[in-house]
């Protein structure tokens, strides 16, 4: 849904679009735009290219910062109406405009990325131009950055959809015109228009049978996601659960995990530094249990609820890997049966914080590489126990 569009060079066709999704990114969008322009000039000078800012009518004049950035590549600015905000709506606009321009490849980069380089454009676009459909990133990330990915999205996709896709909601990706057109024909729910869009793209790529690959990009330096974890969790996990329960027949008989093709950088640099207040997280878990404990009993099996309740009442609040797998799978099964999804997801969020706290306690002082081994082991545990969920659905 375009509110309005600025296309000063009257671009009518493009082979490659690099889209920058934004909301209030006036301070950083010039940097992203400049790096993208360098990449397009260096690696795709024989192609018709355009840089597109898909914005949510940012009040900080993101539009001005983008349009004033000097580039060789033509630019287009598109915004949603003032009352419509959400990352997914920006992507929808990007895909629709790409369809109008006949773009073969669309590369999407978040407006808050500080570590983007010209090579990102090359790494993302090349696999699409060679016949791929969807490319997801592999970043160097701090062990406590991306806790929704590490503890839910990655192990769910590994365990249920049987694909080893390390950053399924990374925020930056590339897709073919074939896949973009397919996405525009799918139902876009309210959460898809917001933070749920990244998992929506990934799940549709896998369930739709598209050619998926990964690309090593190096360090991801961006705004920390912790302040957005409340709405982000509900939107991402709600979107994921809905897709999983609506497509059981497409994944229930899978037997082997597919090791996805990897391109780009093979060796990743040192990750972005990150601080975490462990005591604040512990208090969040305790406060959440005080509110949600009773509701947990509605969604978890009796023995699982007993184990969770016992840990909370003992003051331990430890959420072991084995218990966590049961919690996630029982929540998916309950999501398929109950009508009040919002209450279920709010309840599940407290359990997720408990798992996050346990992971933090278990890995405190560890280097990220060692913590990554624990994340990989957790994904394998999800796979080994996938029949537990299938038997409940």
C-alpha cells in the first residue's frame, strides 16, 4: 500500500533492486545507501539497478536523508500511509514495486545495519541471478543477540522442517522474482505486516519448495533488538506457529535434515559486543511466572506443567533443553486447538524468557563459538523429538 512514491529518474525497469526497509533511520540510512551504491557500481555495472527505500512515513525525515545521499545508482522512495507502520508492509511495497519493474533479484537490507559493505550486495544477488530463490544471512553475532532465533526459530526449522538454516529471521535477505510473486499471493496476516514478516518469508520459501541458500556476511552490527522483544516475540512466534499448524502435511514425513548451500564469507569476524543484565532478566522471568503460571496449566501437559511449576516454586526457574523442547512442542499443539492465541503467546513468552535465562546462566563467560555448540545441540534435540509434536497434532 503506497502512500506516495518519489522516482525522480523515472525508473521503469530494473534487473536488481536493493531495498532498504526503514522507520526512523535518518541517522544511518545514508551509510547503508552509500555502501549499497558502491556494491552495485563495482559488481553489477552491466545491470539496470535501483536503490529503493521502503519507509513507514518516518517523522525524522528518513526520506530526506535517503534522497539527499549522492549515488550513481537511481533511487526510489516509497512510504506507507501515516497510520500504517510495520516492517512487513515495507517489504510488501518492495515486492510489488519489484514486480512492476520486472526485477530479477531483490536484495533487502535493514536500515539500521552499520556493518553493511559493498560485498553484501554481491553475496546476496549472485545466488539469485544464478537461479536461486531465497538467500538468508549467516552473521557473526553475540551469543545473546538473537535469542528468539537461537531458542525457537532456528531449532523449530531444523527440527520440524528439517533444514539447517541458521538465521531464519536475520532481517537481511534476497529473493527471486518467482518467489516474490508467490509471496504476494499468500495471505498476509496482521503480524506478517510487522515483525512476523521475516519468519513468514523463510517458512514460505521452505514450505513452497523454493531453492534456499545461505551467505556468510561477517559481523552484524545493528540496533539491539531487546527493547522490541515484547511485540517482536508475539508477532514472530504467532506467524511461525500459524504456518506450522496449517502445513503439517508438508513437513510431518520429513526424515533427514538438509544442509543448506553456503556462499559468501567462509570465516566470520569477531561479533558485535553486547551487554546483558542477568538480574533484570531473572526478575522478568519471576514477574512473568507470577502472572502466567495458572495459564501455563491450560496449554502444557500435566507432567510438563508439574516440572515447570516445581522449578519456579523452588526458585530455580531452570528450563533445561529437554524440558524446553516439550514446552515448545506442547505450545504449538495447543495453538492448534485454542482460539485465544494472544493469551497463549503471552504465556509462552514467559517460558521463553526462562529458557533464555537458563541459556545465559549455562554459557556465562563462554566464548560465542562454544555457546554456538550448545545452540546446535539444542536444534538436534528438537529434531530427535519431532515425533512428540506430530503425535499431538
